[in-house]
C-alpha cells in the first residue's frame, strides 16, 4: 500500500483498530498506525495533513458500515 491508497488503508485500519473511534485519532497516531500496517510500503515522510485527512475520512466512512 502507498499513501494514495486511502480506501485500502482505511479498511486495514478498521480491521486492525476495531475499538477505536476514527474521529478521535490524532494525526501523529494515525501516521504511525498507517506505517505499521502489514503491506504498507511507502516512504513515511511522503505523508502530509491532506493525505492523513483523506485517510481519516475514508476510515470514518468505512467504520460506519
């Protein structure tokens, strides 16, 4: 997965952190959790606030289902 794979990342986060409310996650934690995901293979320094916001929004949407 790369930073641009927001849907795949969101689904993986939903599976791995089922007890977490994605609306309450700090970006520092979100960044760390994404880089720790199995299958994530991108430069940790390539993320930015816009990417993290997109991942968080996708995670919120995925967690609602």
